[in-house]
């Protein structure tokens, strides 16, 4: 008799073994019972009981392979990965993105809907539109959604879901977004800071994979950072960890951090301040961030001077994070950060000259989908837990 067969074995051990088997099937697709037993270090009778239980619960299915499979006489088991799905939403100032993933984390659909105006009602309406499109494209509907994660700008109170310092989307300030979304969608969401979600995505899919101490610095319409220390995302006491914009460089009473702010709207200001020194330039007033970066890539002297200052500003915040947290890696993202490839060398040299132990600095390869990818990863993890928890609760009630 195996240990599992003994009536004295705690229910917790049975649940642990069932979850291990289920996760194995989600990660490795279809397997024979003997392969499942070997991978998890379980006996064949124990594995057989576990599989029978998971099949009865509708979380695993059993089938016989086709004639081309040399082991066709033996049944194969695979996880039912669409018994429930996860929904992720990324609230941006220009677009709201939504996506659906199954219980393996595979993305079934993604959609992006333009934001017409930044009122709360408009944002909620576009969130619903984007979610409806993503669910329709994936072949699911809201009743199939087991978990919802919403990425939003600003500081998110983890207990109340209230948002503060939401930047350009001022209508989100003071809003308990989790309650508002729950009322609109019929499911209580997890609301998380958008840069924190990018950081989780980098940890799972990007440069942060396998790194215990790293940060993500987002430079775009705003400035923010996500921190992973000892392998865990750091949110801080109020959820404000990583709000590096408030580091009091220069005049500490200047609310705009005019002398150090690398955000997108400051780049044209730098061009205006330097324009009189460069008579030969392709740039024309009024300057735009897009035109300045494009001209810098082509070697324009005024644009290059602006980019030099921008690189130093970014490097200043990287140096600050490095000095405080001693991270191994910092990943640049955001509308400006992702375009830093042609001045990354300048950033690295500046940081190396400022701090004694400079981190490795890379540019994110996740593109504009980093927030949504992180939201779906978190939502999938929650959905897997809930689906299994629902199964064990139903089993206990039936006994």
C-alpha cells in the first residue's frame, strides 16, 4: 500500500500531490501516467488515484493517442486549460489594452482600443469595450473569467484598491478602482501599478528571468520604477515603492523636477533651451519628442545635444536606484526608455562613473505589451489557484 492510500495521510498532502500533477500537465502538455509518476516522484498507484480524481473534477482529460503513437495502447492525460480563463487590462492614457489567457498562461487574444477622453466614465467604457473584444476573439465570455487583473498608473493601495498620483489620468485619483470595476464587470479585480506589472513580466519573460535583484525603470509620459529584491516584487508600505520621480534632485521644492526629469514632455523643453547654440539643425520649432529622437538617430547636432542630456538624466535615476538597492540589473522601458538603444552607451558610461558597483543596463524587449503581459501572468496564477481551490472545496462538501 502506498503512503497516499493510507487513511492517515492528511488531506493537505493529497492536495499538494494533486496540484503538482496538475501543474506538471499544464507545463508539459500530454503525458502518460508513468511519465507523470516519474516526473513527480510518486508511485504508480498514487498517481492513478490522483489522475482519477482530477479527471472526475473536470481539470484533466484522458484520451488514447492516434495510431502513429508507439504507446497508443496506453492512455494519455492532459490538463483542461480552458475550464476557466484569465482577463488582463492595461489602462493607458492613449490606449486601453485587454487580453485573455488560459490556465497555462497562453494568450488567447489581445486587443487595443483608443481612449477618447480621460474621464472616469470614458475609461470604464473603453475597458468594457476592450474586454468584450478580447473575450469575443478568444471564444469566451465574462462567465468564463475566473480572475481579472487591472494595471493602472499611480500608487495603488493594496487593501482598498484606491489610486493616488495617477499622473495624466487625474480622474483616477482617489478612486477605489477595484470596487468600481467590480460593479461594472461583476468580478472583483486585482488592481496593480502598471510598472509593477511590467516588472513581473520582465521577471517571467524578459531580462529579469532568474535574477534575484533587479529594477525596471520606465521613462515615457511619466517616470516610475519597479523593484524586485530577493526574487520578490517590492511594493512598500503604501504601495509607493519605485516612485523615483520624487527623489529630490536639484531644487527639492520644484514639483516638476525641471532640472532632472527625463519624461517625454521635457525633451522639447531641452531643445528650446539649447536651440540658440546650434544654428545648423533640421529641427524646427515647435519641437516634438518624436522629431528630436528621429533627428538624433540621423546625427543632427542639436538633437544629439538634447539626447546627451536626456541620457544623463536617465542615468541619474539609474544611479540612485543602484545606490539604494544594489541591483544586478536595470531594464529600461516606457516610450522613451525603449528607444534608448542608440544612446545606451552614454547612459552606461555615466552610471559607471557615478556609482562604485554599476548594474547591467538593458532595454526591454517586451514592447508596448509589458503591462498586459504582466497582468495576464498574475491573473493566470490567481485563476489556477482558484480553479484548484474550487475543486477541493467541492470535494470536501461532497464527502
